C-alpha cells in the first residue's frame, strides 16, 4: 500500500515543475512578443 501512496506524490512534484517551466516560457514569450510589437510599431 505504501508504494501506491508514493506514486501520486511523485506525480505532483513533476506537475509542479512543469507549471514553473510553462510559466517561465509564457513570460519569455510575452517579453519577446512585446519587443517584436515595439519594432513593428516603430517601423
């Protein structure tokens, strides 16, 4: 029974790591998007 309880905990850790990575990529994509939009507006 203890083995079955450990698996969900590991899944939760993996999900949290993915959330942090996706949030980081969203921020980077947003910054790049604003930079490109600024260049287009100036051009």
